[in-house]
């Protein structure tokens, strides 16, 4: 099945999200789709999936125009999407998730799970997606959960698969296994759209690459003729340096010392299991691991957002295990949280209000217990300029900023003060290459000024690029440590440790 997008345009009020986009999805081909945050990738795919109706242009399947009134019609036409955030019910089995919404029945309308189980097994055998149909989703590793998402789409007879950031939570070994699955689907004649911000991956897996910028296609080509640098420049519209030029530094005094730390989840199960670690002045320590292995709970315990069950957290020689979040903040601990919208800012507050969200009581902005907003606004405008937050005004609501600019706002707020320790959780999650470049350089600058920095990221390339030392977490424990000062660690060895296996 071949799909053509001809002149697709979509407007939201005065904003043109897509402008006259032409794109062809060919059977037996992987199309890599690149673009910055806000470039229009999601809007374009949402039109193809029937979630949005184009304002102009048309969609053709095998040369015939189609007009989807909803996602159900797109699915019926053979178009399926595997979302970045899995759409699975954790307490349901694999087969129950696969048939949800299209449950097969037998005589007297009884659910026919036996037939569905066999179909799941057959899809698994055909495409290398083997999984136990009766396994509970919550018991499966993320790589296998992703297989279930693909099986769901194939179960609905999709000939076009849209994969949105499909490798975001996979280890390097799982990525290679996933690529084999993608190639199997391609070789069976499926048309595949592969959306990602990982330039090395798209060069490896795509047969053809299209780049969106400001809602328009600005470049296309064969991966054999392209480089990461040329793709990055097409995406951003300017040359982008993909090399950080990080120089080695001798670590200084101990900034953070964690000893025998135990942290529980909300359900009282073990999240952090007797961990000890230290961070020194002038070094970046990367915390690697597949999501769900205790990294988030560790970050929350260090920043004061979660109470430790036992063990100690010492900062600059002072035990802060039971100290409040505000006091830690005032002592010079900066925190870039994992979820910028849930924990990092308030979308309905202005940029200026968000800039002083955790310092409004400071003498710089307050007088006699009241915020002096002219001071706060002047400071916010200066920080927005210094940290390249692209906005017409600091009075704009933070929710109206792009993801990259929202992240820059948080980085600006946390680093525009005296700090000794920076705890950065997923600092560039979901960002485009230009924003990633900028935030990496700000973190390196903080390290070079003598801060100790702890970075938690599910992006192994980010950990490898930034870290002086790498700690790998698996099932709540630190299972490996790599010193990156003298020679870059072997990516495969780090990936095996992330999966709980010795290199």
C-alpha cells in the first residue's frame, strides 16, 4: 500500500503547523522523519491517522483520495501508529491488550481469546515479535512491551506503521533487536515512518529521510549521502556542533556523599537498595539505566522530594537526609526535574512567574514579604536573553513555549544563582538537536565552574557524551561503574550492565 500526502496544510488560528507538505510513503521502505520540536511532525502524522482534518491538500492511498473522519477509519484503511508513551493496561495480559476495542467473539458473543492467542503467536513468529500472550504487561521489560504495541497495530492489519520515538527507553542491545524487527516489517512490504531525534539511528535504519522545519519539508535524501551534521543543520537552519569538546578535569572536594541509602516506592516496595555514591566538585556523574530501575526515586531522595527509609545524604559535609526541599535549594542544590510540565513549571503562569517560582521569597525579588514584580520581571528578561529562551515577552504563559524553550526556562532558573550541586533528571528528553546542544553546553559550563553534577538520563549517548564517571543502576542497585576520564567506556559494556548482564 502506497500513501501520498499532497499539499497538506493545517492551521490552528493564526499558527500554520504544516504548510503544503508533500510526502510519499512507499511499501517496503523505512522513511525517517526528522524535525525540531514544533516543526510539525506530530500534526502531520495526526492528519494521516485521522485525528486532524487537513485545511488544504489531500491524502491518497494507492492513488485514490481518502477523507478520514476519525482514527477508526484510518485504522480500517491500514494505517497504525505506535506511540512514544505506551498505550497499554499494565494489569491486563498481552492478548487482552492486543484485542482491546476489537474483541473477537464466538458463539453467543463470548470472547474468543483462544483464537486471539494464536494470532498473536503467529504475528510473533512472522516478524520476530515473540512474546507470551498470557504474560501480564506489568511483568514485561520495556523492550517486550514495545513488541506488544507493534503486535496491536499488526493485529489490526496495518500496512503503514508510524513509529514515534520508538527507541527512547531501550538499551543499545534492545535497539539493535528492534531494528531487526523494523527490517522484517519492511521486507514484508510494510511502509514505515520512523520518527526520532537520534541522528545516528535514523542514518542506520532509514531508507530515505525527510526533514521538517517550521511546518515545511526543507530537505530529503538518501542516508548514504547525508551526515549527522548536514541533518542537524537542515533541522535547525544553522550549523550545529555535535562535538562538545569536553576537556578532562581533576575532581575537587566531595560535594555529595550518599551512604547505604534505601528508598521505597509509593507501594512500599524497594526502589533504591542500599546505594552508596559520591560526587565531587568539577565532575559530571552520569546515572544510566533503563527506566524503572530506581533512578527517579534516588533523585527524589537526594533533592528531598522523597523520604529515605534509611541511610544518609551528606552535602558539603552536612547531613541533609531530613532537610526540607527549600533548605536544600537555599544551600545551593539545583534540580532540573524529570517531567518539566508536572514538576518543573506551571503552564498557566507567565515566564516571569515561573522564573521566580522557587525564589520568590528571596531578597532579590521580595520586600517586606511581598514580591516586587518589576524586579522579578527585569531579572527574568535578563535570564531569558542569556539562556536563549525564544519568546516575545516574559509575560507569555510558559505553556505556550515549545518544549525546548520550557526546558531552557527551567535550566535558566536553576543555574542563574549560586550553586554547588546540579541534579539534572532527563535534561533533554524530547528536545531537538539545537536545544540539546545548548543545554549540554550550559551543564558543561557549570561543571567547569566547579559544580558537582549528577545527570540521570535514559539516553545512553547523552550519558556517554557528558559524563566523567558513569554509574549504572539495575533493580535499585548500582551494578557497574565506568571511569570516562581516560578513555570513553565501551557502549556495549554499559548497555549490558543496564540490562543486568556482565559485559
